[in-house]
C-alpha cells in the first residue's frame, strides 16, 4: 500500500524541526542590578538578602518582597506554587499567600507554619527559639515591647492584645499596618496550625526558547486579555479591588505600583495593581532552510511553548492558491487534540486571520504549550505567517529600570550554541515624574552573556515602564493592526430611542433632552427597565460601556443585566454603586459567564434598594468596544 503523503510529511517535518530547534536561543533572560531576579529561589535570596543579616531581617525582607509583587484577589489552581504565584499570577488569597511564604522562607533556611483563626489564614516563622507572626495579605505584624524587641507571635498577641492595640501609638507596628481596612485586633484571636504545604512543579519561568523571527514582549499594562475564569464577572480582570487604599502602604511599596494606576478600572477610583498582558510573536522566513523543506513536503508544524499563562492567540497568513483545488488548511492542537482553524482557498494571493482561543486557552489553570499546523494542497503556497500568542504574567516581577544607574544583563542557557545569533533587548518607558514622552532603549548582541548600562535621571518617582522585548533575529512580517470602531447599541440622546424600552410600574421612563431618564419616586427593591427583541452577537467585543449620570440625592446601586436565548437561566448581573454625577460602567464580555454572548436577546437596567427619597438615573449611551489585536 502506498504511504499517505501526510504521514510522510510528518516524518520529514519532525526531522527538519529537530534540526531547527538546535539553533534556538534557549532561556533568554534579562536581569538588572537594581531589581530582584524572580526566576528561582536561589536568585531571589541572592538579590534580596545580604551577608550578616539576622533571621528576623530575612523574614521581613521576604515579607516585603512578596507584598510588593502579590495582592489579594482570588485563589486559583496553581497559586500555591510560590514561583508561579510571583511570576505569573501576581494575586491569590490568604491561605495560598501564607503557603507561598512558607515555601520562600524554607528556601532561606527558616522554618514556617501556616496558622488560622475563623475566617482568615496567615503564617508564623520560627527563629531565635520562638514563633513570630506575619500576614502578607492584610499587611500585618507587630513587635513586642522591651529592649529585645522582636516580631510577636500570635500566642503572645492572644495573651496580651495591647501588643496590637497600642502598636501604632508606641511605634511597634509594621509600616502601613492593615491599609485595606482590616481590623488589626482580629489578630488577637487564638489560632490553630494548618498542615498546608507549598506545591511543587517542574515549571520554570525560563523554560522557553526563541527561534529566528520570534520575540517575547512583557508589558506593564492589562491589554484586555485576562485568562478566563480568573476574575469575577464585574471586573475587567484580576485586580486589587481596594483601589486607592494602596496609597496607605509604605512609600517604598507604593512608589513601585504608583506609575501603573488606571482611573476607574473595574469600578474602583483608581487601580494600581492588576493583571498584565504580554505576547510572543513568531514570523519566520519561509523562503529557505528547514521551514521551506517542510512546506514542500506539504505540512509544517509550529510548536509553541510559553513560560506564562496563554490567554489568547491569533494567526495571520498570506496564501497563494492558483487553482480551484488549491488550499492551505490551518489547525491547532492542545493536549494532542487537533481542531480546524481556517482554510485559505480563495483564488490568488490573499490575507487570512483567525483566533485560536477556542483551542489553546484553558480557563483558570492556564496552559503553556500548543501546536499550530499548516497543510498545503493542490499547488497552494504559504507565503508568510505571523503567530501571536498572548499571555498573562506579573509585571511586578519583571526587571524594571530604576532612577539612576542600571546594569542590564542578558543571559541564555547555552552561550556557545547561541553565539552569533542576534538578540535584541528593547525597553520602552516613560520617564518620571510626568510619565510622558515615550523613551526607547534598544541593544543588540551576538555574544552572551551581554551587559549594558542604562542611566536615568534621579527622581523620587519611578519611571512608568511600558514593555520589555527580547527578539531573536527579526520578524519577517508584521500584519497591519485592524482597528475596529465601537458599536453603539443605544444612542439615548435621541428621544425616539426611549420608545424601544419598557419599564416596571415603579420606574417612569422619559427623555429629558439629554438622555433617557429612569425616575423612581419611592423606596423599592428592584425596579427595572429593559430592551428586548435583540439578536446580538457580542463575541467580537471586549467591553460593554454604559454612560450614566446619577441625578438623585444620594449614591445608588445600579445593575446591568444581560440575557441570551430568551432564557432566564442565561442571565448575568453586574452591579455597581453610582455616586452623584457622571459615571461609566465598563462590563467585560468575558465576565458575562452565565450568558451566551453570541446570542444576546435582552438587556436590563435596574436600580437596587432604592431609598425612600427615590432616585433619578440618566442613561446617555450604551455601546460595545471591540476586541482589538495586541
């Protein structure tokens, strides 16, 4: 029997990709002498803990390190892997925070244990013959009194609550104690010991390689691609929901977060800490070498390995199809299960784009690898492609550049094999204090390790980092970004637009010349107005935006509800407190978890727990912001 062509192609591709892989630059990694290298326990301890420090100084240094990089938001499946929590997630809750700290402290040679009282979990560290209590989530520890002052244990706090009550007055509290509004006196409760253990993993943040025509970009901003399942429906992504309370933290912590404040992000007045995106882009030269041989054989496999959680992926390609039976088939696989993505078959040369999200994104737990496959038939030609893998990482663990002198170093796993391969290191930042006028630092080398100097003005505030790029060779094609316009669902500045809405008897709908007015005259629980009869597909849109104005005497709870398929079991509510004056509700479509966003049939606006004085809400406009390519 004749062997099928695809089987032969697979054999050939395995051989040529193995040859190509030997030329990859493995584990490219940037560090600076001014920031902590978070890639391993050893590098963290090396950069954080100097010689001749006491055990208590070690415990506090690790506490401050973790506080700077991890905030409280939500527990996720791998949040008890300390290095993954620090480098990828950047957030978790009390039990996982304490467990991660136990792992970091053990690496420093300090015994630690996880303890709890009803409703909360924290940890203690053993040194100098006794236990000492810390909590990174609430930002809490206090010192004992006396000449041999040391961090108190929870047993001591239980026996003598004045150690907490008078800690600030007597100058024994940690700097910025409990800035998010937690009550320090709660730590006077009796605790019990939990047998929580840090999780182990063979994952490493340096376990990846760059091929010729590939780059990895770590951004210091959330770019609308959080990992599904890692955040609540009302939030645009994982974020520290205490918002402006971060200003109450010690200055050395707050100045680290301050440049990244986003006003009204997720409904808080300003968010300083949130998720961050980045991406890997791969666009190789297909005209020569192993890739050309693979395409001639009819099949090209492109493996992807990302050190961070993959939250989206896009492919763009140009294909030439000279005949009716010419085509390029594109498929993707995660965990070995191939799924079709697109077929390029139009006669002539054309550009095609597609999302790989349905295949490569695994909610909540995240994924680090997948494969892309091109199959060429009937004389078709794959002229070029650009693969973008979008990820979530913790930019607070990335190597910032700081005011003054910085020494930046690029290392690779195998300097000898990488020698001669050009690698570019590109920093983009906005200088302090104004954070304007984007600056770029770009250095290219073919020898490793490579060190260069970056000198910034001495400023009290830190520069606002934009992104850090590591690029191997050059990208051979970067498709033009397609910027889609917003789509207006309801322009309620027009009086006739109000006629499509219906309301409960408790709500009087009218148009006041500016927008649709929802007026409730008395105390009531859940009056609602709705727009029905929709046939909407919102899957191409990232955010629903509702422009509101509270004209009433007091703050008011407003609920935006979205229903799909005329099914009351497919409804998602997003609630927000609206202060007096103008405000904007921004609702991520990814957070509408109970709703089929490709089958929207009804939207509601509801006022919840209206006070006796009633409320007046003006709605100006409801529109959709599209998902844009990064």
